[in-house]
C-alpha cells in the first residue's frame, strides 16, 4: 500500500517493536508483523495485530506485574 504519511513510499512486509505503558505496567512486543514505509519509516499494524496486542495487554494487567515481554514469533 502507498504510505499515507509521506505519500511517496510503498510499504513492505516487515516486523517492528511496540512498547508502551498502561496503568503503571510496561509492555514490550517484539517481532510484531507490520507494513513499513522504506522512505519515511512509518509503521502500519493490521487490525488483527492491533486486536491481539490489546487482548494480550488486557490479560496481563494483573496486580504486581510490572513488565511484560511478548514475542510474536512464539
């Protein structure tokens, strides 16, 4: 697909790292399938991948959990 950000590049299948914090818990997702623009580096995640991240994040928000690492290859 054509990159929406730079309007020049055509995205390629690749993977990325997604990291964020929610409710004091840090999340790190490695090897996340993404479409990445080779011109500007903009990353696009499919709706399916976004849903999986949300599902995992919600399951992991347990009291006492401070860091969660998830590798999409496993």
